[in-house]
C-alpha cells in the first residue's frame, strides 16, 4: 500500500492472469460488498476481525492472459487497465530476414508465419522461449520488453 503499486498473479484450470500496476487505497469503502459477494470470507474473518482489512482498487495496469489448456496451441494476450505506459514485449523479426525457416523448425508452438518474408511471429501464441532468436543465422530476431 505504501508503494501504491502491485504485482498480481492468479492461475486456475491452466489459465493465468498477471498484472502490474498502480493502486489506490479505498479503505473499507467496498468491504461489505466484497464479503457479500464472497460469503466464504465470513469464515476466514469472523465477527469484527475484518476491520484489519484494507481495500484497494487497481486503476492503471498492464499484464497478460496466458492459456496453456491446449499445450499444442498456447494462447497469450495483453491486458491494459487505464492508460499505463505501453510496453511492447516479445520476439520480432527484422527486415534482414532471409526466409530460411530455421526459426520455424525450432519453434515449439509453430507460431511463425513462414509464408511471408520477413517471417512474422504470432505474439498471441509465442512462448517467449527465444529459440528462434538463438538459431537465426542473420541475427535479425530481437527480444523487446
């Protein structure tokens, strides 16, 4: 709370969400509503013990959604809340690409479109493993973010 910043991750059923961003302490303003929507919390914080809790709101953040429920077709996407600074991350192919397809041969997700030159990496399926960058003979693949 003092830093007014949070890094938050959650995983369920082979899907995860990760967010990093700015928070604002709103005290106990929404506490009754939270307990109403999550009745199991009554057992965790019985009687008046919930007065120790503080509520915050996440108002500006960025992060990603990651779905590995189908290992052969992993899905990832960006999440933006508010207007945080835009950070482009992933592996990107430069114009010096010769179309040799070595990157595709080592890509575990086969998420590189080799029908065009320079080849294009599908950022929503990329695992960010970096194998493509390591094998590129022209060293034209770069990691950003």
